[in-house]
C-alpha cells in the first residue's frame, strides 16, 4: 500500500507543491520589501529562476498570489492570537494575551503580517474586496474579545475595539528594540485600555 502512495505521479505532485511553496515564499518577501505595486510577476519569476509563462504553472496571477499570501499571514496571526487567548479564563487576561501576541507578531522582522496589511490601499478595488473579507474575520476575533470585557456602559465597544486595533497596528511604525520588549509594550497597552475599568 505504501509503495502505491509513493509512485511517480505522487512524487511529481509533491515536487510541484514544494516548488510552488518556494515561489510563494519568494513572492512574499518581494511583496514585503517592495510592496504590491513595486513587485511584478517578472520580478518573482527572475528571483525564483522561473522565466516566461512557466511561472503560471505555479500561480494564477499576481493578484491571486497577493490575496493568498495576505490571507495566509493574517489567518496565521489570528490563530496564534486565538490560542493565546484560549489559555486565559479571565476576559481582561485574554485582552492582555491578545495585545502581547499581536505585538510579538507585528515586531518580528521576519513576519509578513504587517507588510501585507500595510499595502492595503495600493491594491486594485477587486483585490481589496477580497482582503476586506479576511480582515473582517480577523477583527471579529477582537470584536468577541471586547464584547466580553466588563466595560462601563458609557464606553462604546466599537470605538474601543477600533482604537485598540489602530494602536496595536501602529506600534511597529515607531518601535525600536531596546528599553521595552514587544510583550512589555503589550502590557502597557493592556493597562491603558483597562485604566478606567478597575477590578470588580
């Protein structure tokens, strides 16, 4: 049975999948460094050593590739944050875990999440619509988190969530390694957003 699974066709499929993954990784690095507009299919092909129409055996189009990589990075970040939150029972500790984890991701120089998210306004409208669908799912994670917080009645939860995400997503613009770690900055954000909500 095992011998049947390792036949020539299977090896060819595995080889094609591995090559496609290599191309995806190269494209992701180019998108992260040069942006959506600054990266061409030709750039990807030359860097991957795949020229002409051969590249289209592995990818559908630049737009489809960007959407796939963006969504993969964002979904991976969401999964990591959800796991960190699931390890906590208290809603406030879930907030702390979410802040710390997202900042760990955003400050990682090898992370593709932030570069992919930052190119949001550069992509065509059709591509943006597909990205928004994925982002809505990501933000739903934080919507659920904020919904469960024991906030005062006069706090608008939608504004609270948007301010929280805006702050967390902007940290990488000014963060430099040194005085505080990303986790410690996450703790500071958590404390600021809890400041007017003392423990019961």
